């Protein structure tokens, strides 16, 4: 650093430009979202429409949880397919949406198993 160089220019600011993801991260996330979405739709179809038995008041809770998990998965898939998801911060937010959908799906599945038992 020379006397004519201000201290602000000597050290690059951390996070001044958005970092792009390494190649393959988005495709892996998109694949995992679609696999979980396919499972969720298949389970909801079987459990909600094809399984024997009658719906009860307790059946509504897992149904709502599964529906909301599918909605969150669709939002995560939409976010993952956007060009802006190449930026690391956007990608992290998309992963949070996906994790939230997976947790809600597990809660819905647990509630469905508890309701059947």
C-alpha cells in the first residue's frame, strides 16, 4: 500500500460481487427436488385416493401438511430453475425452501402413519 492508495482500495471488499456456484450444484438440487416431488405426489395419490378406508377428521392434518410440502417443493423447483439461482446467496435460499419442504413432508408422513395406526 502506497501513501497515494486509499486503504479502502487495497483490500477487496468481501462479498462485493456475487459468487457463482461450482458446476453441478444446481443440477443436483433440481434432481433432488424432482425426486422428492415425485415421491410426494405419488404418496399423496395413494394415501389420499387409492388406499382403503374412510377419511376422518384426523386425516385432514396430514393431508394439509403433505399439500403444503408439495407446494414448497414446487416453489423450490421454480427458484432452482431461475437464472438468478447461479448466485450463491440465491442458491442458499433455494436450499432453505427445499429443506423446509422436506421437513414438512416428514411431519406429514409421520402424521399419516400415526393416523393409520
